[in-house]
């Protein structure tokens, strides 16, 4: 496995994928390569974005497989073809099962639009907004067996303003996602992250 070779799993618009690609292309993440983008949804804008940058873009249809291990084995097969050492979940809307996670434990990173461990799962921004928090934000973390429970790499706070709607808040959180996700990827590919139990040590 080569830690500078990256696979990105997506399900939607792919703005976080774009932020990774842009930061690689402008040299902020040096010596890293997005080798393949895999979507579990056909025709996503994320796949188009990948193609636009000459990156291999693959739709893997979950309905073609009898079960989750079958589906995840196909993803593994594609990833292995590209000697991938880092898997990014960038708006990938499935819980990763042991088939895919086990070989990539400590090499799989997710972005979540809330300050974990608060508001895991779907619609983190809306959950936080509905709860009435005064501060929310986003979290980049290693993936473990739980839903958004893995060791935290970087978090960024975003204040909730008096006249915010959930959508306006989500937009401001997204801006910060586009900063901390590439930053975490840079730290990983430069070998500056060490997982120590629940803690991620950063030596930058
Ligand atoms: C982001 O808010 C991310 O935090 C969450 O899903 C959304 C994906 O957006 N996991 P995009 O596809 O990267 O634009």
C-alpha cells in the first residue's frame, strides 16, 4: 500500500472531493494522488468532478450484490488495483462494514458536519440546529466500527448566529469542512498522524 495513493468514496455532489483535488493540484497536499473515486449512486456530480480532473470514476451498484460483504469486496478489488493506502469518505452515505474497514483500519478518514461526539449520523447540521446549540462545526476522524465514533483528527467550530437557518449554518460549516479535510489528508500522507487509543497525535 502506498499512503500517497488515495481512493475517495462518495454518494453525492462531491464538494469535499473537490477540495481534496484542488489542494493536491495547488500543491497544498504535496505528493498525493487521487487514484480513483467510487460512488454507490449512479450519475453523481462527484463522479463528474473526478472525470473532469482525469481521475478514474467508478459507480459500484449496491443492488448488484447479494449482501454488503459482496458489495464491499468489489470496492476493495477496485481500490487494490490502484495500490491505495488511504481511503476517504467524502459524503459517502453508507456505514462501512468490516469487509472494507478491516484492511483499511487506521487508513480510512471521514468528514462529519458536526462537532462529534454530538450529532452523529445523518443531517448533523440540522440535528445541531434543532437542538439549539450556540456552536457547531465539523470533525475529521478516522473510521472505526461505529457510526462517526472513530479517533478525532481535527475539529473546527462554527458559531450559530441569531438569524441562521439550518441551511445557512450548513453552508458555513461546509466552508470549514473544505479546510480541515484537506489539512487532515496532508498530515496523513506526510506521516504526521499517530493513533494512540482514542487520541490522534499530530507532529507537524
Ligand atoms: C458533507 O456535509 C459531509 O460532511 C457529509 O456529507 C456532506 C457531503 O457533501 N459527510 P459533499 O458531497 O462533499 O459536497
